[in-house]
C-alpha cells in the first residue's frame, strides 16, 4: 500500500473518531444515559444527588432508566442524533457547563 494512501486512510479514521458517536439507538440510550447523567450529578452536584437519592447513584440510574423506558413506551418521538450528541456532551462537559445547563441537558432527545 502506498504510504500516502495509508496516511490519508489514517486521517479519515481519526476524523470519524472526533465526530462523536453519531446516532444512538433508543435501547443504547436507555442503558447509557442514566449512568452518564447520574455520574455528572455525583461529581458536580452531590448535594442534589443526596437530596433525591440519598447519594445512591444506582437508584438514580434505575429511576432515569425507568423514565426513558416510559417515554419510549408512550410513543414519544425519539431523535437518535440528539441522543448521540447528548451522550457525547455528558462525556466531555465539565461541572461549570453542567451546572449552567443541568435542567436542559439532553432535552432534545424525546418529544412527547
């Protein structure tokens, strides 16, 4: 294989990694979102996690998973691209961004 071609293929692969995870199925979102969201609460707003779930991240995750499942069961419109962006954002945001937009994080994923 030509060295230049190999280099271009490598750059293309790297560019795709930087684009984020892309669309996420509702079942993957249901399993990934609760853990990511509750982890941010534990890190950035532990007092709220304590108030709502006695600091129990597993209970937080179960509650959010139930909420996501309920929205799916009710037939709410689901945006798989917004779900991917949401999870990417939760993976990369810091606490300052979290505190600024906590109530609106991932608000575009479902439309009920």
